[in-house]
C-alpha cells in the first residue's frame, strides 16, 4: 500500500502545483491591468486548467486515504 500512498502524494502535489500556476497566471494578468475582455479571455483559458488541477489534488488525496485504510 506504500505505492498507493506515495503515488497519491505525487498526484496531489502535481495538482497543487497546477493550482499555484493558475493563481500566478491570473495574478500576472490582473497586475498587467488588461482590458476587461482580455482579462476574461485569460480567465477562460485558466478555469479548465484550474478545475483539472483541483481534480488531480482530490484524486491524489483519495489515493492517500485509500492507501492508509488498506495498509
């Protein structure tokens, strides 16, 4: 079950890194003082990536919990 725990940790860390990347990307766009439509375009590109990163984090945490329960 150690493989499940460490694999889940890796997946969760990748998801967390994706979330941080999304935060940085939107923060840079906001600091650039883009026009409203340009900022919306950036947000439209970032939102699906943000949801995917959140999904990875949740799946990783579920893998860790499952590994702990089975171990």
